[in-house]
């Protein structure tokens, strides 16, 4: 899969990806608004070129509070994200070229106050989605916000994903069923309990592409 070419859809404001991006950015801005005073740890897995985080932070009132880690395995996309962050003067944004399916690659940035799982759940197995949702509670501090995406094409798995989050201690803050050609879904959940002591030791997911 050419992930650079895949990102080209963001250049079309009418595309499903652009609609998803606008929605994710809105929820991310709200999550930063509502984060407790003080430092905010933001972790984005499979971050791509970082359009969501880098599109929100420059003008956000909590900009200086945020320390963000963007985890991306594709070297070209990671490089583009680094240049975009530098171009916006976002020295507090680190782009790390690593496999986001392995917690050891970003454990030093945990627990997260905001966790982005965008562009993942449509590209991994159902079992990996369930495993990642269950693990999310260990990646976050109590009160953290998780923003995730998944298409709603048949068989629509988003109701089950929402239940998995509920079973893992997350309250639903929002679920947006966007009227796009891709039947995009964007979920927002908040962790209501203290996370588990130990981080997952195995692989969370294996990215298989669209």
C-alpha cells in the first residue's frame, strides 16, 4: 500500500477522509479544552502525517501544555509529519518511526491524557480491535479521552466496539455517524476508572491495510 498516495484524499475537502479529519479535530480540540490544568500527554497511534494533531495544536489555548507523541511506521509519512510540526513551531510534538502495535515502542509516553486510535480499526482484525480496546484502559490515566474511527459498512462493527469500550470502563462521550461515502464513524470515550498496573506485553494489532 502506498500510504503517501492514500493521504492524497485529504486534499479534497469533499472526501470522506476530509470529513473524518474535521470531526476528529473538533473532538480533539474539545478533549484538550476539558483536560485538567497542567501538562497534557497526547499519544496518536498510526498517526500518518499527523494532520489531526498538527491541525489543532497551533491555535489551541492549551498548546503549551501539550506534549504529543505521534507513532508512525511509514518513514515517508513520519518525515512529512516532522516537517509539518516543525513548520508550525511545535517543538513539543515528537514523531517516532515505530510499530504502533507494540506498546514497548511508546511506553515512555504513557499514561496518556488523550489517545488517538484513528485509521486503525478499519485495517486490523476484529480480534485485534477488541484487544486494543481492552488494552486502551492500561494506556490511559483515569479521566483520559480516547478518539477512534471505524467505517460502518456491513457488517457494521461500531456497535460492538462501543460495547467493548463500555466493558473496559469507558463512558461514551460521542459517536458521530458521518454521512460520507465511506460511512465513517467517529467515537469518543472517557476512561472512568484507574488503569491497570501492567501494560500489555504482546502485540495489540497487526496493520493489514485497506
